[in-house]
């Protein structure tokens, strides 16, 4: 980097200091994306260390999963909700990658996901992806995969239908809204592999279940695990 480039970078940092997307405070030297205090006080679930946890139990009776976990509790009105909305709706895709790396480090340290072969992000429909410009779950998946030391497969699973947002649907209609919404290309790429299916927010689990069900139908000898960045205490029946 040239002296001029370094000078311009330093001037930009002085005039427009990077801020933590959770609390809004300026980041100090050595802090990356999220400030130290917010990292220390994050509403982490710890579920990546527990084989039997509320996220895993969420899928009992829906489909056979090897492992399932969530990283954060989704708390309405909190700065963490703002962080998620930032990369989901406001173009802050780098934050999704950073959160994926943090989550991936925890998954690797926990040891329960050591036999994962490939990370698959929950796909967006092409129209929705075109409108947003990216799929935030891909960046989460990239971050997770980089710490687990495995590949990301962005192409094998796709959306057949451009479904309406699950958050706008009553609980009773969510499963039907995503039924048959997913497809699998080249199932031989996933045959016999342990797949970690990744998404940003898990509420009822209907979308994850629909995607995983199609994977198991098309690739019957694969194994499925699930990792969601954020989960709802209320949906899991977990007290604060």
C-alpha cells in the first residue's frame, strides 16, 4: 500500500470512524466489526456444545438430523436484531461473513461438527437474490466453512418457487408456504456426505425442514445437520 493510500485510509477513519453495528459505538484499534463489549455480552446460546439442545429437539418428528444449533438468541428491539437486519436488508454482507467466522470458530471448538463434509447455505430465489444483490446465508456459510476447514456448495440446492416471506405468514401457513419450494441439482455431488445446512434466522423451522426434506428425498444417503445464526427463545420454549 502506498503512503498516499495509507494517508487517505487514515483520514477516512478519522472523519468516518467504523462503528459497531450492535451498539453504534466507534470501534477502537484492534476491534473488528463488533466491539469487544458487545462480543462479551452477546446473547449466545451455547447450543453448539450440546448434542441434545432445544434447536435439535425442534426437529424431532420433522426429519432426522445429526446435529442442530443456533448461535444467538434473536431478541426483538436489541442491537443484535439490528445487526441481522443490517446484513439481511441493508447490504451489510461483510457483517454476515464476520458472524459466520465467529460461529464457525465455536462450532470447531465444540467438536460436535468435526465430521461435516460440506456447508450448504439456504438458497434464495433468483428474483429475490437479484433484488437484494446477494444471499446473506452464503456469507454466513463461507465464514463457518472457513473455520471448519470444509467447502461451501452454493449450487446444488436451489429455490423452485419465489415464496412470500415466512415472517409475514401465520404459523399455521408457514409449512405450506415452503412445501416443494426447494430442489437439488447434481445429487451425486452430495451423495454420502454430511451436509451442514446454514441460514440466518430460525423461528418455526419450516423453511429449514422443507429444504432438508428435499435433500434427504433426493440424496437419501446424505446426512443433515443444521446451523442457524439466530433462534427465538419463544419458539424454542426457552425462558430468559
